[in-house]
């Protein structure tokens, strides 16, 4: 369901509108949203992004332009989640501090990565599949693991991939 309070940019593609849950969010021009994605109120997705199926983008997440979000990526916006307060009453949004998250332009988040609240994933960074990001990721870093650790430079990894792809085409 795409609620009326969603601000969709030009040429946004929601592949299966009946199989998403989008409400109160902003989605920029040219972005593609896969099936079974939830984007909550107050979240913002930039232009020319790809949000793959089964991903969850919660309140407080800002995704800049050109970001790839793999299948099943989960964002968390509460460092100490709980269902109830000390007195046993059900928690509401007023009972916990929102942890904002920023994904900088052209970053790539691998399938099933979990991004905790309060972190920034840097420009052009590459987060490995299944990584648990618990702290800021530098620009152009390759991170993987639980907790995610810096393994290399995404510019080098992407250059190697481009060279290998070109070599296969020439052969």
C-alpha cells in the first residue's frame, strides 16, 4: 500500500504497489522500490536509488542519492528496544530517543545487512552481505562482519570488478 501522504518524485517505480508499505516518507526521482518493502513516516530516500525486496527503512533514516539497498536490509532506530516501560505500560514513540541514520550518496548495502541507529555510512561505501553496522563507516570503505569492520577500499574493489568485466567482454 502506498498511502496518500507519501511524496513520490518523478519516474519512481514501485514494482508491486500492493505488496509494499509506504507511508509518510519521501522518495526521490527515478528510485525503484521492490516488493515487500516498508518505508516509514519520516524516512527519506534520495533520487536514483534501488531499494530491493524485503527491506525495512524506519523513521529517522535518510538515504542520499544513488544508493543501493540489497534484499532484506534492516534499519534500527532504537538502541535499547523494549515493548514496555518500567511500570509495565506499553511503550510509545515518546518513551525512547530516536536514533537517526544517514546513508551517504552512492553507498551500497549488501543483502541482509543490519544498520543500527545513530550511524553514518559514508559516500561510496560498500557494506557486505549480512554485516551488522554498529558504528560509522568511512567514505569508500568496504566493511563486513558482525560487528562490521573495515576490510578495504570500495574504489579499488569496484575498479577490479570493472577491469574483470571488461576482460570477460574482450575475450
